């Protein structure tokens, strides 16, 4: 069964052990400058990224370039570095994944080739653009060549490999596949089978490992959001959709070789153990985390429900403390917090962190709670919201817009063309203010774009991410793995594309300071976007204040 989703943006991954990998940009500050010098800023971004590449800190490099591409989506140099680091990052993720390593070790060659053919069939049937089989083979060859230079791949598949023999194989492979004319799925399958056979003959390389590199090269080369999903990753995607998983309930990132906690999910085992945002995890079950990527940390932190993990945690400026945390099922609330910010004017605030199956129920509960507390206007904070389910984003818009188009989708296959419209029943009518930033993506952009186009509220903040595509999740028949493929593009009620454009706010606030733990600042001036939102909300209730709007 295919699931139609708006993929979570690349910096956010929900792991089976309940480890959230936050985009590195989520906790950074965006600083305004009076006269932008974009060439100098891009140059500095490239320099910093190159240093991370030299140090082979691929997870941090990937997050760095991902954020850079969000800032400068049309810059080709940043895009090339992003694509390059993604190859290395994806390889590390695959080989940190138990289920992928098991597939390499146990999947027979015929089954691996059938899996590859099945993936090509999904691409041919559902991908938003017509595939070019020769190009996908070339991307697979690039993937394999890169893997042959990485210790994580060599240790697993070619321990003690002779460098000269590997280099000779790479040249011979290019010579064998370069002249091939590949215009069909069958031709692509035959080319991969030939590459696998050559790897066995020249290096005694696992043919299944070769096929899987070509498979991942094909899917991951399509666009930023299409990818092969290992069995464990497919389960993680389903956990995202359902809004619950087994683990600790922390959101973290790798920063300067350390594991920094960005967020602790309310009610999670981590919160109950006293773990707080901005803490650092320095040891897991007696093993140091120094220099570990988030994926390597995932291997240490994963475990069955009911099992325990021993952590050493250090707060900023504090002493190490030893904690024992028991893993259990964690429910991820869609609404992170709701409260009345201004009792006199009845200005309510809620932060919507994702769009999953439980979002509508979570939102209804929060709205009625705020209504009982005297809500007269509402600020909805979508900053850092990476998206989620398409149908959920439509349902959430429908709670505030009583008529008209919410979003439309268009794909290569006419079956992907849909127009979603609002219905008047049950619509909330209070004035709205919506907060966005460059980490607001996909479903969050559908919501903000619909509110903007229907003039239903005021959008405040910075331009959103610009992810304008719909992904489908397709389980694969050969194994318990799957693929995520872009199947359509989506458009605002006014027919505007979101891809690489995003949503432009009505009120742009260029200085967006955000605490690392995501909490509300103690004062409005500490969060200019929130300050502007409160001003807009007061003006919506008291129109005479509108002249004071920024």
C-alpha cells in the first residue's frame, strides 16, 4: 500500500530508538545585515563546509550544506557540495543500519537484482519525471566508486583490500559500462548485473553489496527527497506518521564532535530522567560519544521496549551526571505547547511541530482549551516545523478556512492531480497570525500558503524552506524495505509553486533569535518574530492599533 506524504525535510529523522536528528539550522540564529554581501556569505559557507568535508564529519557537513541551500536555493556551488556530502552521509547511515547490513550479508544475488528491478519499476510508474536509465546507472557507478573509498564500506565488504586493485576495478568498470546504451529497465538491470559480476571477478566483492549501491545511487539521485528506505528506516517513517515510537524521546544533533540535545519530548523517559535541552551526552553504556555522528550514536542508543541505557550527561558549565533511562513507547504531541500570552486581549499561542495522524485531535484539544481560557486571537508557530502528511495539512487548513482551494497537486501521472478544497463546517473564525522561518517546510508551507492566499491571517517571519513536492511511500515486494519517491508538485490556492520559492511572509522579520530548547523567551524583545506577532494580534482585535504594525 502506498502512503501519500509530504516528506519531512532532510535534516529531521525519527529513528526507531526514538532519537530525533534535528536539522543543524534549527537551533541557530539568523542574523540580519543592512547591506547583504551574498557572495562573501556563500564563500564563507563553502569554506566552513569544506573544512567539515576534510575532517570527514559527513553528518555535520550534510546539515551545514542543507541549511546553506535553504538560504541560497539557486546557488549551484552550494548545491553541488550538498549532493556530494549527501552521498557520503547516506553511505554512513546505511552501514550504521542493522537491517541494511543484514541485507548485504544475506540477500542472494538474484533477490538483490529483483529488488533493484522492483525499485526501477516504482520509479517508472510513479516518479514525477520520466526517468533516464543511463543517468541512473551513471549515478549508481558514482555511488559505488565513492563507497570504494570509504572505510565503512571497505571494512564491511573488502577488509584488507589492495588499493591498486580497487583503482584498477574502478577504471575497468567505467570502461565496461560507459559505452553501453541503456534505454530500458531491463537494460539497466543487465548493466548492474555486469557490474556485480566484474566486482566479484576482480576484487571478490559481494555482488549484493554492488547491486545495493546501484539501487541507492538510482533512488537518491532523483531529488533531495527520494530515497531507498531500509527495513528499519521504513518502520521509522511509519512511526513518524503514527506519531509514536519506542525510545528515549530526545531530539539531538552533532555539533563540534559532541552530541547536543536540542529538545526533550514532554512526558518522555528522557524528561522524567531529568535530561534537559542543551545537555550533552558524553557516554552511552560506558562508551564515549566523542566524535560520533548522530547515526553512530543511534546504534548505541537503540534497544527494545523495556530495556535500559546508562548515560553520562553534562549540562553547560555543570558536572557530569550518571543516568539510567528505560526505553518505552513515546507519543509525540503535534502541539508542543499552548497558552494565553496576553490575558487582557485574549491572545493565544500554540506551537505546531509536525503534521502526523494525531495532529487534528491534538489541535482540537488545544483549541478548545484556549477557547475556554478566553482566546480572542491565535498565534500559530510553525517555525522549525518540517512537514508531514498531505491529508493532515489539508484538514488543519480546513479548521480555519471555510471555502476555496487549499492546495493542488500535479504529477506526471494524471492520477496524481488533485485539488483539495475547504468546507465550512466547524471552522474557527478568530484572527490568525502564523509564524514561519526557513525551516518551515512542506505541510507547514501548505498551511501558511493557504492562510496567506485566502487573506485569513498575517504571516510573519522569514521565507519558508521551499519544499514543493509530494512523496509516496512504496513498500517493496522482495524485502521489507521500501522507497520514498517524489510523485507530484504542489501549488498554493493562487496557483503559485512552493518548490525553491517557499512562502513569503506578509511581515518579514530578519532577526530570528531562537533558544536552543525551543521555549518561549521570557520577554518579547528576545524573540522579534513573536514580538511582531503579538503586535499583529493586538491590531487584529483593536484595529486602531494597526498603524503601529511594523
